[in-house]
C-alpha cells in the first residue's frame, strides 16, 4: 500500500471537514488555533484531527464552541471533559472537546480540540521538534508502522508518539524492530 498517498488523501479529507465546519474561523474567535499531531506533521494514518486553542480557557467560550459544534449537521456526538485539574500526569491541563464527525454511515472522523492557557505551547513545541527531524525516509517508516500497528492495541499500548520517538530517536526501521523496541520497554502487542 502507498502510505504516502493514503496520508495525502486523509489530509485532503481533513481539510474538507475543517472547511465544512468552518472550524478554523470559529475557533480563531476563541484563541490562537494550532493544529498538532499527525495532521500537522503530515503523518496521518486514520481519520483524526488534533487541535489546540490557546487562550484564557474561558468556560463561556468553550461552551460556545460546544454549542456551535452540536448544531452542525454532520457532528454525530461530542465528548466534553475538564482536565484543568487532572490527576493524570500525561494529560494536558486543559478543557477538552472530542468531536465525532460523520462522513458516511460507517465512517467517522475524530476531532480533538484542546483549550489550553495562552502560554501553554507544549503541543506546538513538540510538533515543531518532530518536524525538524522528519525526512522522506523516516516519514515513510512512521506511516508504515502506524498503519500496520493500527489494529493491534493502538491507543491502549501504543501511541503515535511511541512511533515517532522510536523512528526518529532510536533509528527503528520497520514494524518488527518496533515490536522489539516495545518489548524491551515491557510492552507487547
């Protein structure tokens, strides 16, 4: 399979969805909008868009966004959570809105929107750090591993960051090496 072409197709569809929702324009009224994750990195392997809105975490602005999204035709469901005082150390300290966007009767896109403090640029800094290490070869390797691992514990045992770190920092070249890398960390898929 041509994972580069698949990534490009997913990226194009993501752009269509963002345009359909007029999401960038609407979110820009609430703070500085930054795309992060695989969409920002050009490493998409499935239907997922990650966004951070840096502002003052005003609950009224947040609820205004939730209300706006709830009224959109293709928004199937919303998940709202307040992680500002989260007990989970790996969670951003912000307010979260998860959007399930219906494309076809059996195809959903996940859109994660995090509302973070104005000066919390952690996610954007991480994206920029990863981008600085990407080249055509390791981009292909990352896409191949992500696509091959998708159905094997993704999100529970493995995340995109695991793949990025393995390929970019540990010189992992394929899925088999990645499995060995995980096993050395006490994780198996």
